[in-house]
C-alpha cells in the first residue's frame, strides 16, 4: 500500500524545501546522489547540510551552479522590485520561461554577470530525465512535474507548451530539484500525499519579464488547474514557487488528514529566503489509526472516509474504446473503474461506466471520460465508505516471494490476499500456471 506523506505548507513550498524535508524524513542520500550523477547534466554540485532556522536544526538541500551556469537573481532586495545592473545583461525573451521556474529556490548575492543565452525545451529536459538511472516511477513523477510546470508557463505567456523554453542557466537547478524530489518520493515509497492547503504571500516579485504580482502567473495557473486550496498571508513576498506548486499538483492525492493517525517520521526542510515567517517545510510520514482499534464500529462509521463515484450511461461506444478509457482512468489516479452492460430507453443496449476516485481527481478524470467516450454528461455522487486496516507483506512460497495484502476485520480476524501482479510474475518466473501459484499460496497459508 505504500506510505502516506503529510506536507505542512505553512511557509509555502519550493523544490529545494521539498527535497530537504524528504531527506530529513529518511530518504536515502546515496540513492539520490547516484540518481543525480546518472543524469547527462553538468555545471552543478549538490550540498546537503544541517542549518539552524528559527532555532531549529533542519536539513538544507542546495544546488550550487558553476560560474558558467550561475545566475544571481535572488537576493531579497532585487526580488522585491528594486533596480539592479543585471537588468541590462539578460535580454527579455518573452518566449522563455521566467526564472521562478528554474532557480526560484536559491538566494544568492547579486552581482553583474554575463552568461550564454541557451535554451532547453520540455522535450530536451524529458530526454535528460529518461536517460537517468532512475526507477520508472521516479521518472514518471519527474516528467509529470515538468509537464505541469510547462503547461502553466505556456498559459502564462500565451504560447503552445512545446514552445516553452527553460534558460540554460536556470534549467540545471530546476531539473536537479524536480528529479531529486521524484527520487526521494519513490525511495520513501510514497503513494498518498496529503496537502490540506498552501500558504502564499502577497505583493510583488521580480522576474525576467518584469515585476509580477504574487502569486506569480505560473503558480496561479497551477492552483487554478489543479484546484489546490490556498491561504493568503500578510507576508510580503512569494512563498509558493512554480516548482513547489507543480510538485504538489503532481503528487497530491488528498487534502483531508485521517481522523486519527500516528507519526512515524518527521522531516523539516529549510528554504533560502528570509521572511517574517521562518521558511520551513515540514514533512510527516503518517499511518492512519483505524477507529476499529479504538472506538468500535459505531464510532468508525461516524468518522467514515469519503469517496466520489462518477457515473455515465453510454449507448454508442465500443467495448474496446471503453477498455482503453479504463486504462487511462486508472493511470490518472482512479481508485477503481468498471463498466457493465445495461438496456436504456427504447431497449437500446448500452454500458454504464462507473469510476471511483478522490475528490481531487474529479476534474482530471471527468475530462478523460469526455475525451475518450461519446458521453455528454456525467453523474457525480459523494459516498461514505468504511475501510479495513491493511498493510503490505511478503509470503515465501517454494517458487519464490509473493507480495500480499493483509487486512484486519472488526472482530480481530486477519485476512491475507495475494497481489495479482506478483502472482503473474512468479508464475512466469517459475514456469508454473497462475492456479498452481494460487494453490501453493493457499497451502502455505493453511500451514502457517
């Protein structure tokens, strides 16, 4: 089932804050270092250290660019709109992404500098990610974050997404931050990410194209597109960077914390900016504490979890197209999908398509249904559900290790279910049939 991550964004969120918090929460530094070194990317070094922030000992993740790639755009005075000699050295290329996306997380001294004006498009960046020695899940997460970022910038600048380019001087640390976040999420086996809201500042901030209001257009577009809850604060400055917003949009699965949970590990990441509110991001690995274990069935039902059901009747769509739709819906985060044959008015044969999902996925999944089927309307129902406590485990069979899921019933009984993908993999590896593996599992289960 993986682990659940709760991100506490009271001081906003950025790429480097996210990576630092995840490292502090237990992500393996060696795994991260190996993954980053495998990228066909140069011009930087990473530095992981402990710093004091508001009297707290926290983790800091820093991408140090070399002299050729360095940009010095992030001292606080410059960010708040005061003029600087740098303005004359960087041409305002409106087809390029502003530096919020690529180097927003880093505060440097601001000196006059010259740099090559080279660009990387989304296609080139994705190719860099694909060539790295990362797990498939980490690659998919990193690519998804960059897609969200490019989409937001394309909308802000009024250009197609493929025309959004990232400056060479900024794309380096942006790629590192995003890939590092994806690797850490994968390394911690995060499958659920809860972000109740993002705190954001106010006022203005300087970017390559001038002085912009906070939230900057890219962040505003991400917040709108992915319906991220935002709380505005009185802090004069930008708390949520486009990279941070894109990470939340890509990883977030819910906004509601369990009624009861235990905290397994806490990590705190430091930001680089100095505002009235300490620039800190707290990440907690949590485990839901089932009400079965404490308050009994009645209380558990009172605090029941909620889920949404999307439903539509389709009378002019083939089974093959619905099968393709099901695959796309599951890949986009649906919890379950099914379609069943029905008869509609005038005895027309049809299908009823039903999708179970979290509230945060409704917009994206409805768009897929409209795009991939012929329906012109979708019903939406909010439903309560009762969940059994569950955990992942492994059962050793003569043919090898089989992944299983263990659930606990209200009366304390335990049930164990084999994972389908693991059953298939073990059958293929051992040369036995699916049912032979199933019988071996049942026999092992009876003897245990």
